């Protein structure tokens, strides 16, 4: 068990305690069976010597729980405060938002819908882009496709579904509009490796991600987010998360919404 935990931590930075033991056991047993290696020991030895297996290993042990407009108050903040303020203030008309830990894409698409609804026709005069990244390459591919089971949008207002999703009644699927997809770039990224992005962000969503890291790693990650946020930019985290010692670098602007101190 210790060997498994160390392998996970070294590869991803994720810390899994005893409460996750059964989950990890089930998922790695499935990978052990799929690779035909018979035992955990054989599988771990194979993993150490196979770069090809690492993405499948990471995808197996990461958890991807998400939904459209999850923690709705964050999107209300964007709609009622952030985007109206952006439109009022003189600027270079450049806007960058990062969804770090985007899972299957519901979060960045929710951001894109909110952006479109709030900025309206003025958006065409702006250079706006949303970066969506995740450790799990499978969910990144899912998000990029923009295809979801119709039940995933059941809780949304009908006008939003009609405006932003194409429906396939036969297969019970929906597909996000090309307008939304054009705003978003999906990339696989391990947050604990060197970030390839250039330029600064106006808003960073990192919700329910740092809970998988130890305290020291959390603080390092928050420092890195601070470094790539524009002065006055916003960091949005999950409902059960806190900034810890890094709180001193931010001002609270709402429920788990923090503004970089200028």
C-alpha cells in the first residue's frame, strides 16, 4: 500500500489517505486486470518502467465530479460583478480566464455561457479566451468534444439549453455550440510541473482541486496562481477549500472568491 501511495504522489502530487484506500484498490485492480499483469506488484513494476502506462494510471486514480454551473454563486459573481465591471473600465479589451482542473468541461463551458450572456454583442470587440486544463487526458478529450448526455443539462433553464446546445433526441445527447467551443482551449496539464502558459490571467478557477494535495503543495500552488494573476485578478476556489497562509495576499470578495491585492 505504501508503495502505491508513493507512486501516486510522485506522479501527480495527489495525496490519498486511508479514506481513499478502497477507491484506489478498485481502480488499480481494474488497471491490473486490463493490462493482464495479475498482481499489484507486477503492475507497479510495469508502471515504473513504462512511460506509456502513466497516462492510464493517472486517469484511473483521479476523480472527476462536476456539473454545469456547479456552485452557482461563482457564476452569479461573474455575471453581476466581474463582467459588468470589465465592460465599464477602459482596458486593452483582452480577457483571459483559466479553468484549472476542468474535468469533463462543464466548468469552462459554464464560464463561456456566462461570458456570452453578460457581454453580449460587445464580446466581438474583445480578445477573450478561456484555458481549460486537467491532469486526466480522457476528461480533457471529453471536454474538447463538447458532447454530453442530455441528462447533464436537465437542471438548466430551457432558454440556455436552446441557445447554447444542439440536441440529438435519438441518442439522448447534447453538443455545445461552436460559439462556446471557439472560446475555449483544452489542454492536459499537471499543475505541479512547469506551466507553459505565457501572459497573465484575469480570473482563475481552481475548485475542488487542492483538496487532493498536502498543505505545503497547496500553498505552493496558491503562490503560483498569485504570480500569474493580473493585479486585481480573481482566484475562485471550492466551497470546502481555504487559502491558508496565502490569504494575506488576497481580499475576500464573496464566498470563496478572492481578489489579488494590488
